[in-house]
């Protein structure tokens, strides 16, 4: 009997050892997207899954877990094993803005997530309804200072990067603006076109078609340099508010405490597929995104720097989400 038990124990240990020795991935990988299906984050998650599956010869499943402004999906990943089988594709607000908006999150960003790679940066621009007679940021600021009734701006919701960035714009310009939050960019754009709000900060691909037809006017991009996708558009800093910038990016992260060899493997495979010209054109450029595709160490540094910068901006805005 004892011999049989020892034999079973030895067999189980051998099976366990063999399982651990299997090359990654040995079973399906789940990519969590903390937003509903159909948005840019979901698009990126599905594009990455589609490219990784043949590379890994393994199923890569997109798992949409929306709710609580993305916190539900992020929390799920934070509690998963750091074995590479659960990844999160998200915009950077989850990591660099939310810690300053919420008094208590169900995870610690630095402890509970492992940076893998950035994907791309947004290309935010300030779009203005042309009923407002300003062609540059400087002209708009001068005009806003003379108004008895403040102009209004829309955002994708309280606490979004667009909300905090426009509060920064208002603070640095020394003007009054009224914030009108929406549930996404689509309803905000509809009201901007209808003249119910005066302006909004949003990714360039959302408003560029209407800017081409004259239904909207673009004042500038909130990026540090001019957009490669729209090089004739000045930055907000160039156009009348020196030093202003506010941007966001998309990234892939894993649960915390992941071993470096696995981090390097994931980073290498992700950068490889996302560097393909067809991927960059179809999923990044055509959606108004500028590729980043950096190392895990670079993403970690980017997140730390952005966290410090957004801490100041959130405090200036007075925004909270609790």
C-alpha cells in the first residue's frame, strides 16, 4: 500500500514537472478587454488575438469584461496567475489617471500589474463648432475671456483623459469652460455637430471627416509634436497655449510579479506582430493611432512618468469618481 502511494505521488510529481516544462503557451490564452465590444480597445484586443493565434499555434480568446469604467476587467487580471495566460489590453487611464480619481481601487497598479508593451498613442485634437469664430487656440482663448456665458466642452465621461485635459486647458488659459460629460465620444460628437456644445478633445479620426467638410474646425493637437497623420495641424502649444500637452496610449499588461523571461517572450512576440506594416496600417494608422511598440522597461517608465503628470492635472481639475 505504501509502495503504491509512493508510486502515485512520484507519478503526480512527474506529471506536474512535465506540465511546468511545457513551452509557453501550452493552452489557450485569454486577452481581457475591460470595455464593451466595438470600441477601439476591443478592436486592438481582437487584432492582437488574431495575429498571436497562428504565431503561438494556440487559441487566443478575447474576453470582454466591461463595467465600473473598466475597473472590473482590470481587477480580474490583477488577481490572475502571472503565467502569461491572462493579459489585459487597455488604455492608459486605468494605470495613470484612475489611481488619482478613486480613493480606493481593488488593486495596486504598481504591485498588481506587469507592463509588457505599449501599443500606440492616441492623437487627440481640439475640435470646435465653427459657429465659434476662432481659427487658432490663441483666438479662442481671447474670445472666451470676453464671454459672459462660458463656452461648453464635451468629454467621454467624468474622469476621462479628455475631461482632465480640458480642465488643464481651462486652468492654463485662465478661462471658464463648462464640462458636459457623455457616455462615449459618439454622443458627444453628435451634440458638437448640432451646436449643443462648443468644443471637445477627441482622437483625430473621430472628427477629421467633419473637419474636411467644414462642419467642424480643428484648433490643434494636444500632443508634444505635430501628428504624423495630420502634419499641417499645429499643436495646441504652437497655436496659442505654450507648453500644453495631454495624451493617452494603449498598452498590454499582465498580472503582477511575472518572471522576466516570460515578460521578454511576450514583449518580443507582441512587438513582432504589431510591427507588421499591414497591422500598423489597418489597426493603428487607419484609426488615428500612432505606433509606439516599446520594451517592457520603457512602458514601465512611461507609466511612472505619466502617473506623476496626471496626478497634478487631476488635482487641478478637482475631478473625483467616487
